[in-house]
C-alpha cells in the first residue's frame, strides 16, 4: 500500500464526513446535531468520525474553513479577472462576488458569520477564557485564523489601487472605506441568510433589488470627494 494512496483515501473519507456534517448542521443547527447522525449520514461508525474530528466544534470549524476557502477563491478569481481594469471596477466586482456568494451559499454564509461572532466575543481569539476547550484545541479553528484576513487584504489592496489610478475619488483610508462597505455587505448577508430561499426580506424588499441598490451606494461612496 503506497503512502500516497493511503493519504488520498484518508482525505476522501475526511471530506465525506465534512459533507455529511454540512448537511446535518444545515438541517438542524449546530446545537441539535449529534455526531452519530453525522456518522450515519456518512456511512461510517461514530468512532470513525471521532478519529478524524475529535469534537463537534472541530468539525464545525472544518466546515467553516471550507466555506472561507471557497469565498477566498471566488474573491481571488474576481480580482484576477479585473486586474487590468480600473481599481473601482475591481472593488465593486469584489463586493458583488461576496453578495452573490451569500445568496448562493446560505449555510456557508451562516457559518462565516458564526465565526465572526466568535472572534468578536473572544477579542479575535485572544481572550481564551471566553473560548471552550474544544475551540482552543481545534486544529481547524487555527487554520481558519490563518486565512480569515485574506478578504480584507485583497479588497483594501484594490481600493488603494483605485486611488492610485484615479478611478476612486474618495481618499479616506482604504481600511475605512473597506469597513463602510463591509458593514453594508454584512447587513445584507445577515438578512439574506435569515430569509433563506425566500426572495423577499422581512420588509418585503426584493433581494436582487436591494443588492443592486447596495452596489450603487458603494459606487457613489467610492466616487465621493466630499466625505
């Protein structure tokens, strides 16, 4: 038995368990999920699930890592597609990518928001007294921390490029412009996740109409010379 073949089978089995965890977490939520349900869905023993993921929290973080990887990949593809275009176009395209991601992947958006809430409540993971032992020991939590700031770095870099090439007229700090845009996008994501597959928010605003208006507001902010 080759080492490569053994590693590949292990990776496939781990991915299969994560797939099942996604389905169960999405269906009943983290608190109501039992590891035996995940094992049954994956077609393995509960012991096998615990062999790969020692706690339910670590498994939830594995799903979060997958979600954030998928989002980062989408953002990088968008950035690369727009690298020869003005920075303004790239920034707006990145915002649209995140909005479209949240509309397509409700559950992934939810787990990313859960991670953000965890970070906020633990001071970006520095206040370990507020963290459960399972999160402290979670390998996937540490892996998520390694890639959590990639969207910030990518988008602020494109904002700075837009200022340099003259397509962005708002000369406030890129980080400040990012936070304003991020606040609007997160508000959209939270209500969109809450709406689920429904295409109207609680205030009966069409989600696509809201998305398009939000992009127009972001464009106006980036082009403002008075703020």
